């Protein structure tokens, strides 16, 4: 059947490593086939956030190196089951899906319990101390870009911040910089809104099931907020993996970003050697580098 | 109600132009409010492509300056009602939605009629002769970027090509460069896949109703193809606007990109002066520049 093979983004389940032949053109599938066990890491359940909807679960990995305060506050909110029964409040095309308390800011808002209502922002941190892999790219938004332990990041040489690529998880806030408290979260479902970098605290990224959110009907109100309660997708529960019974935990391998294999993958995306490509390009953008995830074998 | 105001992308219907005060910080809403009638253009129905689904219609504006051969072949296919009753065949998260004949390449494929089966590619054209507005940006994929009559484009100084930003409409092809014939189309619904630039012929962009496609359930097969016929969203019809009865034509104004108003809009996106922003940024990416569209008054 004729099918226009625009590109292969799906990550095949790997069976056994093969040796990458230096004479072969570097492709993503070739790089992944030649990866060995040490090229993958296995995030702890403690660092996986499960957002359960009626039709399935979205799983996020948290970026403890960048937002420890916001993640700690989120842990307290999740421990008290703050999110259970709340809702997806916003879906804006080519932008974000957002969830939390539809009554936030009103008399009937749900209590934050022991969680803090305001938090000093974590918009950036010191670049020093990160396991950083640079990507050579002309970036529209930062002098330097790359990856830190699986998360896209940018830097001005001294400060480092997570980058708003597709699937990144952030903490909504009002106008005051300290008004984000992890009670309202959003995920990027469109072209990377990098102007939000250094303006919002990012805390992780989706590694599974993001299509459950990205395909929600767009909200009918301004900025994609749902006007009617009946249009809002309910949140069944939100939990960290280590709070779940073993039969509800999902096990993932995430490709490490501090390896030769990952650097080869970046180069394979910079120069597209698959037969389909007429022009291999020779360039690559930060948010165009895929971060392969597989179900653990 | 507390709502995290991540950004205002919705374009308000404009009532009457106001004067932009040089002392006011430049914002997108301010720029649009101060625009006058001559800042907008009104695409002819001849250049609007209507993709009708069961739940509504998606409208695309065609880029005649870049892909006249592919657009002419598309006109012939649409004239013969080639697409009516075909289907959306692919929805891949963070990538593309694609439509055409699910039986393409088999014995039961629908005939292309008088349309050509192969076409010389239109991956790029001469930069000369375009009404080009440059955007000062460090672009990951090209030495120079900007807009040509409402379409995002890139250039190496001599050649110009349309850029795969969100909502751009392209012609699927097989491995051979000339195998695209406009019988299989795709639209970008994720982070700009700019590695496809100069590898596929782009022919336009969505200006209305794209959420009907971007929220389709993702396909369960490789690369987001639907495995089962029952999962494919049927195409009711595809028509150019001038083939439709007047009561089915939609009238749009599109912000011109060769004006001072548009250059102000780009600067308003480069430096975000809305109260919400802590860091105005000072940088902007090509595919982060919105291209405002409104229903004609």
C-alpha cells in the first residue's frame, strides 16, 4: 500500500543489540538497535507521576534537579489526594492542556491542606552540577541548548532552565511570580512555546499516554478554557508511582542523554540518511530531538 | 476565578482601530487593536480549500507562489470529487494528520482521473520575486527566516522554501521525489518538523477549524496510521471555495505580513510586555509568530 513515509518516530521494542557498522549511514533506528542496556535508565516509581483519566493514564517523569520545591509541594498535594475528582480545565490548540480546581480562587475552592499556597519560583538554576549534553544548534531562544538527564534545557552559560518542548509539564501561575504552587499544572501540546521559558516553573515531561490529553476537544472559552463544567474531562486520580499497587505501576526505560549513543542519535536527526530524504538537512532543533521511551522488558 | 494566564493567543474580533501610543508597551493585542483595514487581506474563495468532515469544516489558504503545479493538480482532483468519501488515514501525535485513499497503491485504488500521477517537486523556489518580510531570529534550520504573503518561509539567500510550522499543509509522497501528486495531503499538528523542509512540497496552511484534525484519536499503527477502516474519519467532501454555494462560503481576513503592523506584531512577540511575563525574552522563533485570522465583518 502506498503510504507517504514522512518519518519514523515510533520507537520499536528492541530485541537485542546489534553492532553499528561505521560504514552504515547513521539513522535513529540504527542507533537504537545498536544501543545496549547501559544506554537506558529506569526511572524510579517515586519520580513518576500518574494522571488517571477515565480512558487511561498519562505518566510524567519529574525533573528533581530543576524544581525540587515545586515537586515537594506537588507530593504533598498528591499525598492528600488533592487532585482526585478535579478536572482538565483548559485545552488550547497548538499550546497547552491544563488541569486543577475549576473553582480555584472562589469560596468553594478545594483546600490545599498542608501544601504551600505560594512558592519561590524555580524558573532557572545554576548550570554547574548538571549532567549536560550540548546540542550544536542555532536556537531562537537561548545561546546554548542541550539535555540534562533526559530533559531539554537551555542556558546562558551561567543559568540553566528547562525548555518548553512538546510534552513538558509546568506549573500554572497568576501574574505574581510566586503564585505557582503545583495545584494547577499544564502540559505543552503544540509548537514549543519557548517564550514561557524562565517565566514558569517546569517540573517534568510526559513519557507515556500524552495523546489522552492532546486529543481532548479544545475549550470553547478564551485561551481554550472550558466554559461549561460538563465539557471538562474529570481527573480520576493523580498519584506518584510508589503510592500505587504493583499491578498498577508501569515500568519504563528512558534513553540516557549523557552517552555516545544519544549523541549519535542527535547526529542521526541532524543528517537524515533514511532513503526517503532527498535533503538530509544538516541541522537540528532542540525540540526536534526525540527522547525515546520504551516499556521495560 | 484564579486562572493561570499563560498567554493570549486568541484573536479578538476587532471593533474599531485605536491609535497605538508610542509610550505604551507593544503587545499583540495592542498592535491588533491599532491595525486598520488596510492591514488585512481577504483571500479569494478560489484560493481557499474546504475539507468537510462530519463535525465541521477545515479551511486552508493555498500558497500559489510556492507550489503552482501541485495546486493545479489538486484543483483537478478536487474538480473530479476525488476526495469525497475517502478518509483521514493517519494521526500521529506531535507530528501530522494525513488524508487520502486508504487503498492507494492497491488494485482497488481510486482513479486519479485527468490529474497527473507524478509531479516535479516544488521543494523550493527562487527567493527573488517574493514579498518577503524577514524575522531576525537564530533559526535551527535555515540562515534566514520570515514571511511571504502570510506563509512562514526560510531561505539560504538564493532559494526560498515554505517552513513546516504548525498548521502547514503538505503533499505526501513515497521515496521518489516526484511521487507526490496532491492525492495524499498532510497537516502539521505538532512541534514544527522542519527537517521535512525542502523534502516535501508544502502548498498552504490551515486558517480555520484545524482542531477538528488535531484532536482526532491517534492512529494505532506504525507512524500513526489507522489499522482499522472503522477508525478512519471519513471525508465528506473537499472543495475550493468558488465551487461552493454562497451560503457555504466562509469569509476571512488574514493579517498581511508586509506591513508595519505585522513587523510590530513580531516585535511584540519578541519582547513580551504583558503583565504576566517576568522575563520579556527578547527573542522570537519563526513558528512562534502567530498569523492572525478573523471572520470578515
